[in-house]
């Protein structure tokens, strides 16, 4: 131990002695004051102070530990959810964007194929069920509708549905001039093709659904901003067979059969004929494309400009999708077939012919394959398989009931058997287009409903034209 010099020790001891005496005196004074304070209050309070102070320390300690425990739990949950979302995103990105969506058949499994069933030479496969999306409770029926009416796709039946819906509610139609049924087809559509557009005779158009060659910005000039756009496609194989029968006299004059044409189409396909566009990629042509258009570009533009693409190969399922998309009812989409051929006008195609049609109409085929897949995805998202089956069954039941009520023979008849000549559908080409005979006992609203169901395309177009433009002659021009 280090000792200080004696003189320094004496000096320091002289200094610390009064300081220590001062500190000790102050502490004694404070202690005396505290003792006086507590001695001056009741004894019960002094007892409570001792008890509570001891217990409060434990309470505060417990609360602090509980708070730390809750914070730790929250942090663990955040980490766990973050890791779970990362895993789900990884699975979604890996599986969804690499998923192949087959087509054409209902199934109850995850993804099945039924090669035994063939639709126009194609094995029928389809994506299986996913949970249906819930309909929005505030869904309101849409009245601003544009339908691109494509050729030989069952589009006349959809046009009849739109005609009846708008006619019964006094909606306005964007119609071709002069009681025509097409907008200067095959010219590219222009807004001034619409009767009353230039003069603003009709302030707003609700529905447009006549044949045209689609030009989106021109259609948008006519229809309101919130217009619902949709169209319909058909398997190009069965579509080509129908085209051959319907337009044989125009573009297939040099051949006796479709097989003969497809054996060497370059020999018989004559682009100088005014109707040559019917013979190749007619779907793409109706959407405004040409032979040089790349399939992926065509698909992208269709997706951009249309809210819904239907399939005539699954017409009833298409009507259920349309009903839900438009917030309509089953009664709004029930229909009879319009411009339908009889069985004698149909040909059975050889598998080799089917393959040749796909090659010849390769652009249409690629477009169809893509929207076949998206169609079934929309079914699963908007409706769901089980509900779709139920609603299709209900739609068929309504149609059968109406056919028993409305039709004299209970179904379609050949044109030679149509009793009212003004209700005979247009006969064109080699196809025999069937019509209907109305039950003569019908009266009142039910007769009006049944009459609308069987009215052919051309006759209904004229009736709507005369309703909207009673003062314009049949050869009138766009105003």
C-alpha cells in the first residue's frame, strides 16, 4: 500500500473533516424531516404505503414482462407471414405462368383429358373447377353494349337476344343506313356508317350489333365510354365447313367439295373475287386483321378491345357467362337458333381435311386456341363449374318450355314449311336455313315474346329501323 507523505496527510485530513461533518449533518437533517412527515400522518396510511409500494413494484415488473412478450409474439407472426407469402408467391409464379390451359370438356378432377370425345377432330380437354367469384351485390344491368357480329358463329342468335332486350326496353340501336343489315362490309368500319350519327339525330346509342369490319376507335366514337364490348368465336374447322356450304356459289365455284379445294387451295383461291375473304381466316378478317397480322398481335389487340369473348361451340355456357357479365337474367338470354342449317346441309369431315383446315386458317386457329383457354378460365372465375352446370340446365329447361309454348311444330322447320312467308329467313348459297311457325293460339304479351324469338335477322333489323327512323325511306343514307 502506498502511503502519502506525512505533511500531505495532515493537510488532507484537515480538509475532509469539515466536509464530512457537513454531509453527515445534511443527511441527518433530511432523515429527521422524513421521520417527522411520516410520524405526522395516520398509521393506516403508513401501513398502506408499505404494502402498496411493495406490491406495485411487482405489478410494474409484471406489466413490463407482459409487454415484452406481446411484442415478441407480433414480431414472430410478421416473420412467419412474410415467409409464407414468399413461399406462396414463389409457387404461384412458378406454376401459374407456366400452366397450360387445355380446352373443351367439363371435368371434376384437377385437370383431365378425354381423348375419346372429339370435337371437330380435336381431343376434348379442359381446365377443372376453381372456386367461383362472388357476384357483387350492387350489380346493375348493362345497357351500353357493343357486339362484334362475326360470320358463321351463331352470332345471329346473339343479335336476336340483343334486339329483343333493347326493343322491349325502348333502347336505341346503332343501325346501318337504308335498312341494311351490315355496316358497308367488308369496308373498314367508320362512325359515319351509323344512321343518325352525323346529325346527332339520336343523342345516345345503347346497342350496336350488326356486321362490320372492326375498327376500335371508330366504334368508340359512336358508343358511350362505359360500353361493354364482346364477340364470339367458333372452331375454325366447323366454321370452314359452314362457310363452304353457305358461300359455295361465290368463292368455291371451281370445286365440287371442300376436300378438293383443300387439296390445292392455291389453285382455287382467287383473291380477285370480291368475296374471297370468306375463304380464309374469316374470324381475323372480321376483327379487322389481314393475312400479314401476327397471331400474338391479333390476340393482344382483341384482349385490349373486348371485355368478353364467347365460343359458339359452347353456346349455352357462353350465354351464362354473358348473363353474369351483363347482370342480366336467364329470361334475357334464352333464345331459339336463328339462321340455323338443317342436317342435310352439313358435311362430315375426314381427319385429314380437319388438319388441312387448321393449316389453311392458321391465324384463326391460333386465335381460337387462345380464347378457348381464356373462356374456361372466365367460367371458373365468374361462375364456377357446379353453378355453370345448374344454370345451363335451367336455361335449357326455359328454352324447351318456350318451344312447346311458342312453336306449332315444337321446333325448327325447313323454309318450304314456313307458313308466314314474311317470317322466312334469307336463303343463301347451298345451305338450307330453317325457320319457325308460331302457335296461332297465342295472344297478348306471350305472343309478342314468342314472335321476337322467331323473327329472322333481316326482318327484325328492318322493324327496329322503322321504329327509330319512321320518316326515313328505305333507301335513305346516313344522316
